[in-house]
């Protein structure tokens, strides 16, 4: 009986202590969607149970190692016993009930986070090795950055063009695989203004680690400005700006930003190393040898053609794998920006 009391006290103290520590290390990133509440609650409950089980198993084991160790001069055999019906029933029934409770809680959280709002914005997300594109069919916009209005549900239709990818914005908590040949769904209602990052969470080849895209949660007004800018119908409000329209952004800065957000850098290095596609370093103005042995000078026209119609002039030694949709995804200014940026990489 003494041992039972000792072990019980040990387990209670160690569980409370460990949970105290775990609750102070922030395991989760900032919560930025309505799913975060129920997901974090269920995650917390799992952590509580797991912490208790960890302490239970290791606590009893360590206690036994010390309390029942062989004493000096004791060379007798340990007593032999076989089975313990009560104990065995206990470790079958209790975990079964716990697992069933978690199944019910999990199903309830799943139905909460996948519930559809009456008003939702559809976004078709396409993943390919190794870039993301976002199509807003109701707005007539296609983009390489994911912009979402705050407190409005986004209904994502997830498609892959090649292998399995996985859509994951940690701050939104939910994760969904993209499976070739199938439409997958995910509903997210962002609740916190800010900039986040979409990552691919499924190992999908050489540049998997670079398969990211910027995610911005915007106020309704800022989202409307972005929409109008993308559609080319934005007008600077009276009395602001520099007069004569918005000041043009530096093309090199635009290009550098797009190179990262559109996924160019996943395949084109800027330091001369060979990844999937030719490096951008020292490319502009150089003579390039094509697959058919002919050569061409990498002038603005060649660089632009290679972005909007990448299969037209294949560089010798490289596969024809670049996505063919950049002419729809990038604006004319963004393409000019990328060319300006490449020209700075001497
Ligand atoms: Cu796509 Cu990893």
C-alpha cells in the first residue's frame, strides 16, 4: 500500500509539474483563423493525456527500479506470477474508452472547422513542382500570392498538377494534401490581419523546401484595393499620392519580390549554382546554347519569352519543366521587374 501511495503522489506531482512547464513553452504559432480555437483546445487535451501517460509509464518504471532494486547480499530468485486479470481488463477498457472519447471530440472539431458559411469566397489553389497559384474565379484574378479578406470564409479547392503537395499555413492550423487527379477542399476563415507564409508540407522533390507563397490577411478595404490593382482598375483617391497616379515601384524590387513569391527561386539560383533550371547569375546579355546546338543572346526579348513561353527556346542540358502559365499569373510589370532583377545579377 505504501508503494501505491508513493507512486500516486509521484505521478500527480510530476504530471502537474510537466504540464506547468509545457504550458509555458509556446508550442503553437499565433492563432489567425477561426479553426485555431477548437484545434488548439483539442491539441491541448491531447497534450494533457500524453503528458499523464508519459509520466505514468516512466514514473512507475523509475520508481520500481529504485524501490525494488536488489539489496546487497540478496541473491534469491524473484517470485514468479502469471497474469493479472484486473490489470489486463483495466488496460484494455480504459484506453478503449479514452480513444472513443477522442474520436467523438475529433469528429466534432472536424465538423466545426469544415462548416460552410453562407457567404464564402472561392479560391482555386494549384500546386506544382515547386510553385503555388491562386485563382479567384468570382473576381477574375489569378495570383502567386494568397490575399484574403479578414473574417470572411475562404473556400479553397486544392489541385495538384503533378505529385502530392500539402497546403499548410501554420497560423491557420489546418493542413490539406493536394492529390493529383482529385479536387480537395478546405475552408478557412482568417481572423487576424497580418502576413504569413504558405508552406508545402509534403516532400515533393528537389525544391520542396522552397515551395512557399506569401499569405496576407487584409482588411476589407485593403482587399478591395488589391482586387482593383490586380484588375488594373485602381484609381488613387483624391488628395493622396503624388498626383498623376501612384508612384511607380522600383522594377528591380518588384522583380526580387516576385522571384520569391512566384517560386522562381525554387528552380533558378542567383549565385551560379545549378538547380532545376539555369542560374540567373550572369545570364543577362550572355550567349546561351540551346538544345538544338544553336545559340541565342539573353536579351530582354529572350528573357521575356522564356518566362511567358518557357518551352520555346530550351537551354541545352535542362528539362522542359517550367510551368507554362506565368503569362496569366504575372502582371506585365512583374515580368518587367523579374527581367530587371535578372540584369542586376552579374
Ligand atoms: Cu510541394 Cu513539397
